[in-house]
C-alpha cells in the first residue's frame, strides 16, 4: 500500500518506460529520486529519466534497462511512496504489441482427447492464469496454467472430461476475473462457463454432396429465417418446435395439408437458407427460450452454438451433433446453409471474456478515447488487430470445417476492415470453393479510413463478395425509415421511379441514372424486406393506405417477382412471400410471437407461395441470363420502353449474354387496372400473372392482356 496520499498512478507507457504520476504537493522530489522495480523474485534500482510538471499532477518517467517482463506481477517501491502495482492498461495500444504477441498457432481453446484435454488461452498481459474446471467427481477445482510463447497460457488434464465445465481465472495488473473461454466451442446454459466437446469428431463426419452445383453468388436464391420463429407455430405437427431438429422434420403439414418447415422450403425451390445468428448470445434462460426471446445480434462468443435451440440441454456434445445433423439433412434435400455472423460488436463488452482476459485490446476507441459505437451496441470490434482478426478467421475455419456450412452473411460488414474480410473470403473459398459471402456494406464509423472499410464503396476491391443493395430496396418499395415509410416506390405504384428501377434491375452496376455501386452484378443482393424494419406488408399498408388488402397482396406478388427476376442475387425474408405482418412494428428483435411464421396465414394465402415457386423455378431453369455478372454485357443486351406511364417493357436481346431465346420481353404493370399491349409479332409466354404452366407455354400470343399489378414474360425461343 502507499505510505502517503501522494500517489495517483504507475503505468507502463512504452515497452521499457514506466510513468509515475504524483500529486502536485509531493514533498520528496529531488534530483536523484529513484525507485525499486520489482518483478518475480528480482528487484533493481531505477532512476528518474524525465519529469513533466502538468497542471494537475507531476509525471515522472523511469527507464527500464530491459523490455518489460510481461507475465510477471511488477511494482514500484520506495520508502517515500510505498508499494505501487504497475498498470498495463495502455500496453495493447503500443505499436510493438501485435508483433510481440502475434500467436499463430491453431490450438487455442480446449483440445479434447478421451485420455487428455489440453487448454490454451491467449492472455499476454496476465501475470497469472488458472484453469477453473469441473473435475471427474463433478466438483469445481482449479490449477495454475503455464505461460508459454506469445502470451499463451497452457495446461493439460488427464482423464475423460467430455461435457465438463471450465473457465479461466485471469489476473491483469491487480484485477482478477473468472470468465469463459473465447475459443470455447460450447457454453453452459447460464453463459458463465465453457464446455468441453469433441469438435474434431463432428468435423470428421462424412460430408453430404449437394445435387446442384452453385458456381457464383448470382445462382443463389437466399431465404432468411429465424430457427425458432420458422417452426414454432402451433398449427403445424412439427414436433421439435423452435429447435435445430425441428427445421429438418419431413412430411409435416399445416391444418389444411400444405407443406411446412423443411418440406415448405423444398417446395419453394430456394437454394440457400440464411439462419439468423445461431452462435451463443446474451440471456440466462436458455432452458426456456420463450422467456428470453432474442434474434441473437448480441453475441457472447464467435465459436459456441446457441444452446436453446438444442433438444439436449444437458449434453454439450449432443448439441454439436444435432446442429451438424441439421446441416447434413438440409444438404440431402439440396438446401444450403448460410450463417448470419456478428463479428462487429459484442454484448456488454466489459463483461465479456475478451475484455477480462486482454483489457483494451479487442475494441476500437474514438478520437476522445471512448469506446467507438458506430454499431449502436456500445462497442465496435477492432478487427484490424492481429489477434482479433485471427479470432474471426479461426471462427470461420471452425464453422466451415466442423459443420460444413455453405456461406456467411456478415452483420454490419462495413464496420470490419477490408483486409480481414478479404482474408475471410479467401479462406472460405479454399475450404469450400462454391461457398458464398455477403454482408451489410454500409459505410459506418470514423475510426477506420474509408479505404480500410469493407463497405460497398470499396466493391471494386471485393470481388466475389455481395452487398445488401438498399438502393434496390428503396427504389422498388419506397423508403424504409421515417417519412419515407409513407412514400411509394416503383413496385408500389410511383412511375417516376421507372428509370431508377432500370438501374436497380441491372444490379446497380452501370452509370445509368445513378453512379454504379458495384463492379459485378453478383455483388448486388436484391431485397425489399429482411428481419430488420417493417415487413413489406406493413410498409405497403402505410405507403399505399388507399388500397385494400387484396390489392396490397397483389403488389407483394409483383414486388417479389421483381426481386427474383432482376440481375444480381435475390433475397427473400421468411413470410415476405405471403405478406406476413409484424403488427406494424419495426425492430422486433426481442418481441416473441409477432415474428413467428404463421402457417394458418399460409393456408389462406397459399396461392402467393405457389406464385413465388413458379417465379423461382423460372429464374433457375429458363432465365439463365439473369446470372450474368458483366455490366457491359448486361447494358448492351437490355432495351426498355415506358408505355402509358405505368407499363414498363424490357427487351433482352443480343449475343452478349448466354440465352435460350432470340428475344425476351418483360412487361411490368404497376397500375391496378388491366392494360392491353400489341407485341407486334408472336411470342410464347413464360410467366403471366397467375404463374406459368404447360398449357400457357404452348400458346402463341401477339396481343396481350396485361393483368393489373403483374409481371409478364414472353419469349421467342431459339429453334433447336
């Protein structure tokens, strides 16, 4: 303890400089003022190097004759000031830090073997780390860990510890915390400890080959869903409602006999399921998820699966196997799995293992020294730091290799640095070449320079990475926020957006009406609804309030068809196809029931799902030109005409694109009345308002009756 009240702080300010702050009235300051520097069992006398007389305190700097001995509990001492522990809270910002502690091993976390489990944790600033674990008698025990190179602490336990709890007690310059493992592969249901699992065994399970090959993003048709919401509805006979296994139950029906769950997804014909976050997130009611509903955008870890979706709450290993089994069954049914991953922020960062184990390392600071908050969640992950980037990449490698997933959607991708995202892309493509990667490319925050951000402004540097196209969203349906909610877009009836729609239809890759956003068409993820904000039905209920429900549902069919039939990557949110409502609410991340997929509504509006199925089938099987990614080829092949201010006619011709036709016509009627159009010559219809069938496809049409609020596609097919 200090002998007097003059001491303010002692801290390391450089790799070999210690600063001592004293009050202005410190009485013992003389020319040869010196201190003892204690580390381990040694002590050396160090003299004052410099003095700075600040307005509020005296600052004395002492130079060590060697680099600071990290891993030791060090303090200063003299008769005049007493005993002072040295604070290392600035160390992680030193320019040398990442070079000193850039651990590159692939063995962090717990490595389980039946006869032995090894634990490794990166804690470079810690002077002591102990493993806290449940022993073979299920009693809590602890054992001191050994410091190794690059600030890694390690220990091994002999015996079979599968499904046992563990955590770390970490001491950093006088502060001691018990916390979970940042690399832990499963968490306890109360989120206090990690659990030991055999993830290598899960990774070694045989992989299921999918029937269809996907070679680019533009071949994907993405369907976003929340695991619990999609299967929880009481009107179906799904058994494991709200669980991993509930998503893969086959031969399940609604009250009126329509397919639900897995069979419904197969029926629609989508290629990829985007699962809202399934990595462990905040909440202490995992055993009863209805009491703690959440979408999962407040993560606790980048590795562990969320336990609440498992039927095996008391067996961590079984949870891993359930999730992998879910992926395998989806693959057997030709459905791919994309995970929505949140790497840009964490839940209550000061309480996480990251801050407790390596203080002030993982999170950005703003110009005032406060935690950066561009994410709106109180913290932004400093992905550009070596070990933060490594953790993200290790997470990606683990998820792909263990669970055989097929793609990732990155939450607030624009907050991540571009180097990390490009390395992520290259790693993913190395593991699974046909995998896809896309995210929210908003330009957010000031802590990174624009050229460092993984945002859509840098799309030219990010080939084979997709971005959610909010220009497409707002052009097609109208604004999504504030007063914009009451304004119409092209699909909701405002013909002044017609030129904007041509720009959006071409995936925003040409300087047409607006400056291009992307370099290739498959970088544009086209959407009008996602889990955030109002559903399409609720939005149209505001912007098109003069229209009745029947008309609004027709508009939804029209808009959904536009999403599927545009260049780029189509994206549909679960329930969008049948006009699901969230009771007019916007951000419903923690509101149970309102997000649940309503299968009784599906029974009432199944014709809307039938229509979406037809449009999806048409894109996949007969409109391969929509997969074109080259902007010049797209621009040269497309011609358009606006008829009577409400009928848009698009012609696709030319040899620049791959096609099975000589000429294709798309007629889009955004008006709620029947129109008539003379095609000038005969065409075969592919899609009329109520969908295509074999009888329609065999017809020849010259004078077309264009139904209200419809997309109509006709072609002159090449002779074989």
